[in-house]
């Protein structure tokens, strides 16, 4: 309960940010208003162990190369004399910062000598990272039905969007290790990408870093409830697992509100 309350309060951006960033009144939406850089943002509060800072890509901008960058930093944003222009390499070069550049594919990190982790079933209710147990449903970005929705049916059934697509959800957290350090994990649409950085200090507060870079124009922080998924959520996961495509939901003998929930969330 304490984690859930903390996470909902922490799903906001810090008032310290890059010069090209505009925050909405709630500090949950960050938009880069011009150029392709100076889009650095931070979580309002340092993260607790296992606490994910999750954002959804709301807007894209054509004409730029590169995508969203996410990570963690031990620098208190309030202590920065100037917010760096880039997370990579500027903020990382300041030390005690770990940033991962999101690409359309190939985001999974596998260290030499390790086998790739098995891909979890997309309809499992929880994502497990070390001892951290996170309801998967909130972590998953979904396309919205439209005129050409059938083209994305296979993606929709798997609850998968390309990592850099609009409505894709990307999060960052750190998982403490037995040696007293922590591993940084990137989560994309409910799937753990593995430890993208190791040996992070757990004795210092760690803030989430969100770099609204290049083709990523706007992101929104999404609160995550650490608890049991609702019956409505479980029903949706089972329905999506068995339907041929989302348009088939209309023909199911289900309450209208549940149909809408399955099609649009």
C-alpha cells in the first residue's frame, strides 16, 4: 500500500528540466517545443527500490534521427547549475548517471556468456524482476482501433507495439542485488529488457531520467498501482488472448462497457 501511494505521487516530472521542455499544469506531460535537443526531464522524486517510472509516448515528430532515452541519475536535479543539452553523452559524462537509448528494436541487453531471457507470456498478470512484482497491464502500450485496425491485429493480440511508436510505454527501475549494488532495468510494453546497467549505488537517491529526444516529441508519466489486477483487467487479458482480432470483440456477448475496455485501453 505504501509503495502504491508513493508511486502515484511520484509519477510526475521535476520542475527542473531542459530549456526546450514545456510541462503541463499537472507535471505529468512533458513536450519538447522546438529543435531536437534540450529535452531532458527528471522524476519529481527519487525512486524507491523496485519502483518503476513509466512514460507513454504521446507525440512523435518527423525529420529527426533518434528516439527516447531513459535512465537513472544520482544527481539531484535541483543541484544542477545548468541542465545538460543531452543525456548522452553530456549528463552521463558528469558521472553517476546511466542512460539507455531506445530503438525501434534490439533493446534487449544480453551480457556475454548469458543466454537471452525467455520472453514472458504477454497475458501473465505480473512482470517479475528480481523480487519486484509489477502488474503488467499498466505497463503495456496499446494501439487504438481505427479504420485500418486489422493491420495491427497480431500486435494487438500480443499487447505489443514497436518500442518507439506512439502509445508505447517505457519504464525504468532499479533492482537491488545481494552485493549491495543495483541493476537498472528498462521495461518496454510490459517486457523486461534485462539489466542495462549494473553496479548502481543504492546509498544515494536515484532519479529517473527521461530525455525527450529527436523523433520523440511528447511523453506522459503513467502512475502504476502495485497491487492485484482488477477482475476487469483479468477478463480483458483472457479475451485478448483468445480473439482472432480486435474487431471480433464487437460480436461477443459481453457488456458494452467491457467491450469498450477491451478495444480501447
